[in-house]
């Protein structure tokens, strides 16, 4: 029997394969080691292959596409309803094989190596920023035990650490001074690495026309622009900007029944990193709207008079996502409203 559809449950070393023919009869149900995957699919005629969009999925998708197969990636949350009783690798592969044939299934575009390289910069930078924040909070907590209150901000943390290493804080025991100095040295090393990564992002931004056009949106800087350009490879698969914003979890959850519509909090589904970047960028924009209302979209100050700040921030992030979709699909740059431009 000829294999037409294959579901693969990816793993580090053992891959589960579930293959069916044109009428849905199971042809292959077996486990493959990592070294056996490519030779196995090289012998098969062109077929439809489904995988969950998880770790290493884009790599294996590119490798199998080179062999001539039609590879489709699916969000794991959309595959889960097809899993039958019991959580096993074989059941997961069977569920993937069934889900990939559904007409209403939504698929994840396969990313190129250049996109994943840019995303590697973003993921590494995000990790280092979190580690830096942890170290600063650790220093703040240690010094609070000796009655020293450290002002917020990385600059204040580094300045205070330098003062401690110079012996200007007599109220802190020498042992604690050495501990804090060691933590401050780690912050300095992280700062050097972050500077290098941000230079790499700036270089990538200057080489990407799409990233430069996205950076024209108010509240979208180099980090957010490069993340959007690297993450969203096929924006045209979204029917509208509203659908793109919904894919990032920036739209309210719906609980509708009996003709009654109830909207809850935002869904927080999709790419958490992109959603956070947009919200952080809009938070900065909202702060500017409070101090200099004439420098931002006139709708923001008006909305701040009617709604809470956080609601306005998320709403602005939602609108920014829709504007980004329009730029990615239609080209051009951001155009300010007539009142602001004048």
C-alpha cells in the first residue's frame, strides 16, 4: 500500500511515526532513531507529513522538504483534541496524522535559517535581560538587610555597587561588600554581552527593509521591529489585521451563548514574546502621551480620559499589531493621522 499521510511525534532521539494510505488504513506504526529519520523518508514517495510546531520542528521540516515531501506544522494546542485515550508517543503521532488532513486546520509557516538566527538573538537577549534583573533584585534585597535603599534602575545598581567596591559604605560588613561586588561584576559581564547582541540586532535591522518599515510605527523600536520581521514569515495567511492581533492574544476571550455576548480578559494566546514587546512599547508611548499629548496620536489622550491606563495600553498594542500587519502585507510605512501630522 502506498503511504499518503504521515504523522511524526518529534523528540530528542526517538521519533514515533504513524503512516496511513489513501483510505486511512494504517500502513506504518514504528519508532525511529534520529539517524534513521532521513533515510526512512528518503525512500518514501512524495507524501503529506504533519508535525507539531515545537522544538526542532522547523529544522526537520526543512530537511523533509528537501526530500520533496509536503510538510505542514501545526500548533500543539490544535492537535490535542485529536489525541485518543492515553498519552503515548504512538497516540500523539496518530493524532498528528489525523489532524494534518483536516480542512479547517491552521498551520505554522516553516521558518528559514536566517529567521531562526535572528530569533536566536532575541531569545538570548531576553534571557540575559532576565538574568540581569535577577542580579539587580538580589543586590537590592541584600542591601536592604543593612538599611540601604537602592533606587530603581540599572544605572543606580551599578553606581551603588561601584561605591561598595570602593569601600564607601561603612555600614555594610566587608563580607557582604565582597558578595555584592561579585554580583555587580556579573551584571557588568552581562551588560557587555547585551551590548554585543544589540549591535547584531541593529545590523540585522539595517539589512531588513521590512524591519525598517515596521520601526516607523510609534512605540515600535528596533527590538520589536526585528522580532516581528523574523517571527511572521507569511503575514498574508491572516485574513485581516484583527486576526493577526488575535493570534498574538491581544483580543478578549469570548463567552457567548443564547444570543448573549460576554467578553473577558485578553486571551494571552500565541507568541508571548511578541505580545510582551508590543505591550512594553505601548507602555512607553502612553507615558509620553501623559507628558506631551501633542507628540502622539490624538486618540490616545482622549482614550486615557475614559479608560484605565492598562486597558488603553493593551488596546494600543492591539491597534499596533493591526498596523504592523498592514505594513507587512501591503508595503509602505506608517502614516500618522492628519491631525498629528499637521
